């Protein structure tokens, strides 16, 4: 990842933030943290800079250039503007990860049309906008870029016991979108893959599964169905993200990399 310019959406917190930091640990020197909140994006960028300096000795930190950028992935104009800003600052985009997404659990018969459209605008349309706008810059610059769309194991299986049909459908679409874009752009130097996490102990899910009786029951059910017997830690995604972003995967495109502790195995 040495000297690569990386863009990660939804990276002010959660899995996106973990992947962004993994790129820094692997040598990326320029990073754009995109988030719906400009304030949170800037704060996350500043915190990432301090974290690297504390963890790795300060000297290397001076070489880093980390910026927070406001971006609403559901708004194509906002995505285009954010990518333009990143490109103007760094001169190119080598890696783009769309980690922004939402999940809701409602029975299908009570799921409102408005909420469903909102979810699809973020998860599916947002993935298209981010990939498209990043690719435009990669094409114009003639660089060998890597785009990673964060899908979910929910795009390959049906989750139990929680009901989340629209979410599952959106992630199945994201996974197939990545494959389609990969084929379209294969001869133009841009690789597109999807990364599908399983049940992960993010800060939000950790609180939910440790403080409420319903959450504890869900965790027990999820872990019982996972062959490795546990939920994933956010750090478990680092290697997969770096692999797909780096030249280690230069002959890998159109692939869905599932990191789920074996949950999807038949």
C-alpha cells in the first residue's frame, strides 16, 4: 500500500474506520475519510493522525496527509463533489472503499416504502455513485485502481432470527453490482470487488449484544450458527481489505470475499 491514495466512505467510525487505519498501517500515505457529517469526518481524520503518531513513533506521522470530507453517498452530486475534492488535494485516487451503509430489522409486511427507498438509496445507489465517480478519476489518470464495495454475508444467505429482507436484497445487489462493474472495467485498469463481513462486534453491536436481554439472545443465536463459534472482531477485516486494495490482488476482480467465520458454508 506504499504511497497509495485511499478514499473510504462511512469511515468516521465502525468498520470503515478500521479499514482506513489498516491502509495507513500498510503504508498508505494519503487518506480521505468520507462521512455524512463533516465534523465527524474531520474529527476522525485528526484522531487517525494522532493514533498513528502514538502507535508508530511520530516520525512517520509527519509524512501522512489525512483529510476528512463531507459526503452523502445517497446524493450523486455530493459524491461527485467529494471525489473531486479528494482528487484536487492528492492528485489521484488509487483505492476507493464504499463502507457507508445502513441496516434495519422490520418484518417485511410492515416495512414502509419510504424507509425501503431510503435504505436502497444509501446501500445500493450509494455504492454505484461512489464506484462511478472514483472510477472516472482513475480512468482519466490512467492509474490501476481498486474499488471495494462493502456488501455483507446477508447478500448470500438469509439471516435468522431477525427480519431484514430489504437490507439483504440491497447487499445482494451490491455484490452483483461489483461483479458487473468489474467486467465492464477490467480492460481499463480498474478492479472492482466486494467485501462481505459476517456478524461483527462493532462498538454499536457490542453495546447491543452486551446490555440487553434481546441482544444477548441474538448473539447466542448468531454464534451458534457460526462454525468458528464467535462473532468477528473489526480487526478481522483488516487483512481482507488490504488484500483487495493492494497489488497483492492485482489479478482479482469481480470477487466477493466473505469474512464470516464460516457462517455461509453449507
